[in-house]
């Protein structure tokens, strides 16, 4: 009920509406502007990294850090071709030294991957590219803003005035933080799968690795649900849908490798 009031208040202030996403064309209900989403995500990211640093959980493995950076750099170039405004994003990637099976990309291109997912799933470069491609696709498609909007609605009586005024971003920083722990919608997952595999193919990464990645993820869930799957609910037919995309994506992949 409270969240309904919040949405009504925001609608009245005509801050929000149904906007068609420029990449997917899907209509999305958004309570925060892209600028607000990016600024608050940048704050949440800085905070996450400084906490990890304090606990000694930012990976100091130089080889692993440069391996991840090499892969994400190639994906970032293709993100710019898919969605031109992302060329101005201040992209950044961190490797967090925790056994968690997780990875994420916040609005504005602030990314992290956890050592747990790389080592426990024994990920190849192609598979890392698929998971980060999927994450980057969520960011390009505005899914972070959707999650932040839900987090805001959940917070109910948050200091609406300051948000409406667009001034106080500090109230949004915890929202950005909560947002990355909320599950994406299944529609969002299907979109991120579709655009993520294409992003990776354009960057020269093997589309068949997407199928392998999700098979590994499914196998890992026999020992409890990986963090990643709690925020990325698997559409039942995910592996079949990705498999069906492989021929088309292989053509893009082979062209990129030439
Ligand atoms: Zn996802």
C-alpha cells in the first residue's frame, strides 16, 4: 500500500512514466533517471570496493585482474556499438576475492566478478565473457534502474522530497545497493541472455560458451542456489533458447574473429 502511494506521488510529480527502452524497445516503469541511477551506483560501488579493500577482499592476483580486464575491455567496446551513450560511461571492473558465485554490472558500467564463480565453475575466457556480457546487457537495457525503482517502492516512506528534487543522491545510494540484491524479472533475464550472447559474439567470444556456462551454473545449484541465480532467476527454457541462438551468433563470432 505504501509503495503504491510512493508511485502515485512520483507519477503526480511526473518524474516517471512508461518509457520504451532504446535498446530493447520494451516499455519500462522507472522511478529514477539514468543520471540518478548512475550517480548513486557510483557511490554504492565506491563503498562496496572500499569495504572489500578493508577486509582484504579485493583480489591482488595481477594475472587474474588483467585477464578479467582484457575480457571486459573487449565487451565495453561492443557495448558502445550496441548503445552509443555507454561510450561515455565511466566503466570499471573489480575482482572480489570471495567464494560467492556472483557477478554484476551496475547502471553506468560499474562491474564486479567474484573469484568464487571463476574458480568453482572453472570458467574459461569465453565463459567469463558470457557472464559479463549478460551483466553488461542488463545495464545497457536499463534493468538496474528497474530494480532500483522496485527497491525504492519497497522502501516506502523514503525521503521522497529529496529524491523528487533530484538533489540528495545519498538517499539513493542504499537503494542502488539493495537493487543489486533483488532478482531481475524473467523478461529481463531473457533480454539479457539475448543481448549478452550477441555482445560476447561481437567481441569475439564463442557463443557455445553461453550454453556451457548455464549448464555449469545449473550443476552448481545442486549444492544450494548460487548467489547469481537468486538475482538472475533462470527462465525454464534458458539453455534451449541460448542453444537456438548459437547458429546466428556463431556467424557474428566468426566475423569478429577474422
Ligand atoms: Zn541476469
